[in-house]
C-alpha cells in the first residue's frame, strides 16, 4: 500500500506532518495555529474533516499549538502517551473524552496504518517519534532528540522515507545570541541533533535500508538549510555512499509545505 508523506511545517517555531494511506489520514503534531494547518492541508488537497487522528510526539508548544483547536473543530482523536497527556492537557484546552486516546510504546492501529512509537532522548515528559506502516510501506519521523540510539535505528529500519532532525550547526549555536543555559540544553543528549549528528544518523539509516531522508527541524537562528544539507551529504559521501543514486537527501521547508513524498515497498 502506498503511503503519502508531507511535512507541512518543520522548524523550532512549529512542526506538523501529514501522512496518508488508503482511506486513513493522520497528522503527527500540530505545532502551528489551526488556521495554518488548514491552509497547509488545502495546499496538498486534503480536507481537515478527513483527518483520522493527531499523533503527539511531546508537549512542547512547537508541536501542540494547534491540537486543541483542530480536535474540537473537526472532532479529531488525539493520540499521546500518558505522561505526555499529563504534561500537555492544560496547554491544549478541553478535548472531548471520546477523542482522548492514551497509547503506550507498543504498536497500535488507526485505520489502514500500524503505528510504532520510537523512544527519543529529549527534555520532555516522555517524547517519541513514530514509524507508520501500511502494508509493506513505511515512513518515520525522528526529530527532537539529543542522540540517536541503536534501538531508534532498529525501529526505523526499511523506512522508505525518514524525516530526520538536523537542528543546528554547533559553531553557529556556540557563537550565537542564545543564553548559555539554552545553548547547553540544545547541545546536550536531551536536546537536538546537530548537523554532524544528523550526518552520522543518516549514514546509519542508509545502512538500515533507508533511501530517502528529509532533514527537518532546522533552526532559523543556529543553522542554514544549505549548510545542513552540505554537511550531511559530504559526510555520507565520505563514507563511500553516492547521494545521487544510492540515497536521496533533501531539506524540509520551515514554514511551508515541503512537498508530497510517496512510499511504496
């Protein structure tokens, strides 16, 4: 079964990704206003009324800002683990009891999709990424983590498309305007992936049979899209992998739809 995958927004100021397979359509996060999500869905010819669920990665505002509005307006179920629900419920407003879906770290199903949470290392209550499978097709999201572990890589294995964080350039961050405490938080194992960390992860994902990588959550203050792309591609190529024929690496747009990617095994 074909999976349709479209990063709608991907930055430190707001994140949301559309995933569709068969008759099932979901959002992973809704970290911008409900109106902006509606406009982004319209861009890819999708109706918000058709969204089957919103998956939440963690409770930071750039991932949950529009969740409450969308759930109430379109009667959309919201899926998150118990600790994330506890951390975000005061931030998103009232959600209808029938639309509160508490999940754990095991796989679960929404319509045509099998969804597998991926444990992350981030300064949130219980952060996760997601792998989404339909038939033999698979796509994954791995952002908002300070490190990449073997377990994460195993869960993403054989994804046709992966949205991978390349948040910052270390030198830009260290020499930038952020307070020292914030710099240390971003650089920590519970912060965000640097370009070089993303490069190392990209190589390992290639070795796990991933052939399309979208670099996302790129900071507007501590990174440049072209720099992130150049750094990751250069490292992967230095390890003998052709980024033209063996693996495709691109960048996601920060504040607009990146495009529609199709995954089919």
